[in-house]
């Protein structure tokens, strides 16, 4: 079976000035891009993807502080960020942001402890 690849053009996206750091599709099939740009912000684009008509439309553009580090983009319209030693969950549907943890080193230690316990129990 031969794979077919189609090149698409995204409106609002300037490939000469932006670099895609991560992307994911949400449950509705929208494409979410987390991009860095030469200016002082990161940019999140949300594109609706209509496969029947092959139409691609930019639905939303969000700006994120340049210092924010992307952790993950979920299929449930949530973006996880690390910013100023806090972990944030940002809900794109209602634009609410929740601080998940204000102790990043504690989260990392707990992850390692959980990893060791799971591996020990698996022996």
C-alpha cells in the first residue's frame, strides 16, 4: 500500500518565524500547535480540520509567556505548563488556568518514589 502525504498550508502560521515545539489533536479532531517565535512569547494555535472538505481554519490564537515550558498537550483541550517553579493546567475551552503544584521538586521526588515502588512490586 502506498502512503500519500498532502502538504497543507495553515493560515496565521508563519513558518519562517515560528518553530513548532509540540502538537496534538483534541477529541473533536482540531489541531493544537504550541510554537515558539523570535519575540517574547510562545504562541498556541488551534485549527479546525474538516476532512470531508479538506478545509483548515484557524479558530484561536493564544499567547503564552516565553519563559513557560510546555509539558504536554492533552486531547481534552488542556495544556500543561511549567512556569516560575509552578505547574499549571490550562483549559483551552474556558481559558481557566489552575495551579496543579507549586513544589516542582516535590513532584519530581514523588514521581521517582512512585517509580521505585512500582518497580519493586513488579519483582
